[in-house]
């Protein structure tokens, strides 16, 4: 026995370099190469990945992921796969398959694959965007009534106030006959609306040069590159926690901005609790009075302070840049298509005389305005893609899904696919008449997602956008100017935004 041990020690000593090479090779094969055989094993087409980095070179070359997804769909078909770093991403752009995943087989695809801005730092990890499985179901059931049509009518007066200010801002631009960046202008408007309706705070973001909320929200959105890095290389999660400043936002600027929003919400909630129930019908008041329910529908408890704060944080993420983007893109398209703008003038003039406030029912009954906004969302969806994580092995329509797989729905690519939309780059609001919608698959239009995890604030966002455009188009005309960028240079962070803003000339209609 001793002789064999000595013999083994001698072998190891003499072949140490060879052994290290073999172990290193095994490590490379196991960690850097083996994971990239997943799609090939499942018979799913896609680009050839490189060890460790997958298809990151394609991402770098194309710069924007929504453009890369569109290229992959065109080249490899409606079901294809690529590797975002070491993370396999199954692209599904077939409407019927999306319906199966998001509705019929939803229980197998409940959770979202991406970390959201805020880095998952408590209490932001209790938001609807972050929660998983039963925790998400419980909170969603509790908060859904807050966004009912009846509750939205209650917050309309708060939106009206900000719309009135917005109209004055555009009116001043019209008087000076100068161009303005409508993207930034709408950003201040949507921030003011969110602060008023979600926090119960009058920030006056549109007119207040010392507004602190909009700059902090922008920093949170700009920090999305770090959250994406965590998706590409999951083992770098500690870096994301450091970036956002674990321990109250004492780290970077992004962490401080998250802490600023969280502490603002905490102060507002404390003030409301001290003062008792408010006559002010904002989202904060509606959430504070909301009650959680168990699986049998029995009331059990109200939202905790952290859960309420997390939803206020979510409202900024979901309602600030997404809605300002949608308004800016719609204004841009109307300026480039004056015939469509004239048609919108006719509808608004027929139902609104410009006197008094715009009501919920008024904007809900404006069919052409609805078509205009939908067509804008088709061409320029702020949420350019969304996805789900498969939580159990399954086969759907002949495609094998494995537990833990990320499934992405490339909204930008789907909504510009000529298989679903004739002449897809043309701005044609008439695509959204009742007759036209009947002729195509409903899951070929996905600006707010589909199924039980569809954007909970969809009704709020659409009402806000319709009200703003009604106020604006009633008084002003949007025109292209020398500073207008055609086509737009787009960038993707948490949302798809115009890289250089959107400059338009504003003129008085009368």
C-alpha cells in the first residue's frame, strides 16, 4: 500500500502541469461551452454562441437589443434562441405560442426573467415587478381593484390639473414660434402626474426648476445597464447590490436616487396615516385602504408599509418614462403625418369645446384618438420586449421548454412584422378599427403584455395619455422642424427611448 502511495505521489509530481491542463480543459468545457448546447439539443435554431460570452458580440455590434431580436426573428424564424452572456434566451414571436404561454399555460410561466431598476434592494423587492409566484398573486389580487374604471375616474381631476399646466407650457412654445423637446416636456408632465396620483404630493415638476423627483427618476432608469449586466452574468449580482447602495442608498448616485424615492414615499405614507383617511382620491389613498385577501377571497390584512412603498416605486418605473415616451412618439408621428392630425382635430372638436375639464368618459369615447395612440404604440412600443421564466419542463405546440429557461417576446419585432401588418413602417391608425382588429391575431399587438401578468397600470396610462393629447391638440398643431430627427435614433434601457429627444415646432390652431 505504501509503495502505491509513493508511486501515485511521484506520478502527480511529475505530471502536475499535465493534470492542471486537463482540469482547466474540463473547466472550460463544463462552464464555458457545455451550457451553449441547450438550443441545439432542443432543435431550436439560432446564432452560434462563443464560449463564456454566448452571442454578446452580436449585441455589441447591433448596440440595441430590440434591433438584434428583430434580426434574429427575420433570420431564424418565430421560435429561435440566443445566449445573452451565459443566459439562454428563447425568442418567441409567434402570436399563438405567446397566447399559450401567457394565458393558457400561465401557471408554468408566472415570473419575469429580468431584474428591475432598484436592484431588488428592500423594500423595492416587494413591488409587483419583482415578486414571484404566490407572493405576486396575493399582491396583484389586492391591488387590481385600485386600477378599476371606477377608481380611475376618481383620480381624473388630479390628472386634469397637470394637463392644464401642460397645455400652458405648449402654448408658450407656440407663442415664441420655437421648437421644443417634447420628450423632455412630457417627462416632466408624467412625473408631476405620478407624484400627484401615487404619492399625494404636488411636485409642480413642469414649472418648478428645483424639482428633485424627475432627475432622481432619470438616474434610476439610467442605472439599468447594471441590472442588465446581472442578467448576462448572474454571478455578478453582488456588483448590482453595491451599485444601488445596499444599506439605504449610501453607495452610488443610482442608490441614492432609489433611497430618495423610497424615503419620499415613506414620509407621505406616515403623514397620511397620522392625518387619517383623506378626501383626496389618489392612488396612495386607494392603496392604504386596500385589503389583502387569502386564497378563498377572505380579507386578512392591509398592505404593509414596505409593500405600499414598493408599489409607489413601481408607479414611477411603470408610469414615468413609458407614458412620456408614448406621448412623445405619438406627437412625432402626428407631426410627420398632418393628414392624420387633421382627422384627430375633427374628432376632438366634435366632442370637446375646450371649456372645462376633460372627463374620463369623454376620452374613452374618442375612437380615432384611441386608434392614433395604438398605432403609435405599435411602431414605437416603450416596452420593447418582455418575458417569462419557465418553472417546469413542458412541451407547447411541439416546442420543448425546460425549467429555468428565459422566454422573451420581442414586441418591437412582432409589431413590425409584415406577416401581421401590411406596410408595417407606415403610420396608419385605421389599422385599429374594429373590423381591422378582427382580421389579425390579437397577440400580434402587445404594448402592455398579455395574460394575468399584463401591465396593471394600462388603463391609467391610456387615460393619462388621451387626456394630455386632448388638451394639447385642441389648442395646438404639431409640426416637423429642422431639428426633428427622421428617422429617430432609438436606445433601449428599461424602455425604448429617443436617444436625442424629439424636437417639434408647436403652433396655435386658432
